[in-house]
C-alpha cells in the first residue's frame, strides 16, 4: 500500500476514503505530480523576472491560437446553460442546504478560498456533497431549526484548492499529495455518476491558474480521470477563474487548452488585485490605494473585465462576473447603501455582457437576479453579444497607476485588522468570515496583508500626514491583537498569537511570501 492516511478517521470518513478512491488519488499522483512541481517552478521563475523589471505581454508564440477564428469551446452542459446567479460558500452542512435552496442557478462549493483546509473540513465537505446528491442532508441544528433540501436545487460546481497547496494528511510514497488532486479526485470518484444519473455532471471551478500550461495540466487530468472511471469524454466541465495578472494575458489560450471541457471564465476580482500586488508590489507605479477604492470601474479592472467578456463570447464560452461580498445585517441604513452598490455592480456586469455573477449570501440572490433578468429575459445567457467594440492592450491591463484614491490611516488599520482576524478564524477552522458586513475569505485577507507590505516597502504617504513605517504597522498589529485577545485564554489565545505571527511574517518581511496559507497550514492539526 503506497498511501497512508495521517488524519483522524472520524465517523463516516470511510465512506469517502475508500480503497478505490485512494487508489484513484495514487493514480492521479503518479501521472501528474511531477508536472505540477515543474509548473510551480515556472511560477517562481516568472515572478523573479517580474522582480527584475520584466512585465507580462500577450505571448507571440501563441498568437496562432488567438488569431484562429475556427475553434470554439464545447456547448453548455446540462445545468450550466443559465448561470445568471451563482452563490459561493464552503461545503459545510448548513451552507450546503442554504446555498442549494437559495434560488441561485449554481452553487460554487468552495474547498479553496472560503474553506480553512482542516482535515474535518476537507473530508466532511466531501461527505456533505455526497449526502446532498443522495438527498440525505436533512438535519436540525442546536437551536431546533430544521434544514432540508427543496425540490429544486442549484447546480453544484466544486472549486478545489490551487496547484500550490498540498494535503498533508494524505501521503503517497511518504510525501503529501496535491490538494488540488485530493479535492478533485474524491469528488469525481464519488459524485460523477451521481451527477450524471441526476441529469447534470461533474463540474469544477479552477482557481489561481497563471498560464495556459496549467490549464493544459488540468485538461490532461480530466482526460485521464474520465478514462480511469469510464466516464464519457467531455463529461467534466470547468470554469477557469481569471484571477492572476498572467492569466489575463492568456485567456484565449486557457479556453483553447480546455475547450472540450471548458464552461467559461470567471472574473475573480479579489485574487486578481492580490496578484497585481504580489507580482509588481516592489514597483512604485503599482502602489494601490485603500482596498475600498479599488473598484471594478478603475481603468485596469475595467480593461480586464471587458477583455474577459469579449474573449469568452468570441469562443462561445460563458463569462461570469465577480463576487458581491456584502453580508446583510440588522442595520437598515447600512443595508440600503450596500444593496445600492451591489445592484449597481451587477447591473454594470449585465450591461457589459456577462452571463451571470457571484454573490456570497442568499440575501443577495434576488438583487443579482433583478439585475440580469431585464437584460437576459427568457434567454439563458447572452453569448451572442460579441463585444467587438472592445480593444484592450497590455498597457490597459497594466494601467494600475491610473487608479484614483489615497492610502489612509483607517485603511492601514483595516487591512491589519482584517488580516489578523481572518487568519485567526482560519486557524480555528473557518474560511469564510463576516467582518464589518463583508464576507472576507483568503483572497481578501491576501489583499490586506499584501497592501500592508507594499505600503511599508514604499514608505507610502498617508492622507492627512505621516507615512507607513514598520513602527506604525507593529504598533497597530499589537493594538489589534490586544483587542482580539481581550478575555481569551488557552488555545484561543495561542491561536490569535499564531495568527499575529503569520501576519508579521507575511507583511513585514523584506520579501513578500506568495501566499499566507502555506505558512498558516503548518499550524493546522489533523482533526482541527
């Protein structure tokens, strides 16, 4: 036996970690582990070139793909024809029921940015998806409230973790297996035929891809997995998140590599901002203002989204808009303001040609739908709107210096607070955290800690006087930690202190770590 399970085997985990499923993971690892490592090496080399002053461009060696008018992606698969509202969230039990019942067309079951990858969350999430497809998800919470699936539920689309992450509680030949292959493989093994029998299929969102070769790797994984499990060719469909600046330059190439399995592209706005800072944060031309100022209408974000719609519809692929992170509260005035902003955001996307968009809370489903219904009417999408009027250049995609706004003391404190409180919750097993009426996830926490690093690196002036200094950042981090730990003892206190250490290493070092999650993951216990 070449695999070993190091995580604690709780009740029913044997239903997920079957010998057949684990042998499938070994087969995936055998075939693709070396290519994954090589592509991660390519990422590091590319980032080093950016640090030396190189900027991305549209690739001359793939111009033939972009210039060839003949190819298109596969037509929409069953359950993915109409995607006007998609809701996202972790596959924990309550969220699974609420998301599937929300009225959204699609539920993104998120093992990535909205899930802290504790062993229980990873395996428990797979169990919840199996139970949902078996209609075995009725339960009553500790308050006596009953949750049950309705007659019509959203189409399930699973987002596995990114290529850069591993699953340390499953090892093959003594080394941790790719987290991407674990999340993908376990779901496909157990749920592909369940989905096909239900008239749908095994569908995925692919996160944090940086170029078309990473998309090719996923496509090869799909082909191999379909053959291994006896699934018809083209059964698997995947929507790729364009959430890195390098992927924005290779949208058509990514669609081309996945064309038999492609379900479109998504504008992953928060990770996209994070990618800009991570790759070019050492250059003063790329300093961004407070996160709240970096809206979807600033020039570089507008260029990216318009190019995405044009690219998708040129190739017959869905274009899915970005996240509305607002969380309704009991504050009526705050809700009214926030709903107005969400409504305007979704109306802009519908008007620009997007075929649907994301929300993070069931309370926003109708707001999103109300923006798309007048544009789509009875049509499931607007793939026929080709957006030939759009002409985006490399300069447009990189026009970060045209972003209006200021860096403020309030914005600096907010970033430190969000990073600290989110990572604290993440270490406690929660990956989607409501803070100040916003649903924060790993992507928004990454923006927060990367902006602190960027501002500190450039001694950025603060509106109203002063600059961002290490002394200021450390003082604010100490204040926020004191507020967070007030009244805490034991493991809760230890967790917060560990979170502060992760923020410090991720935001105050000479070099900017690519992800905070790789550091934070070392703190998770096998049954956290």
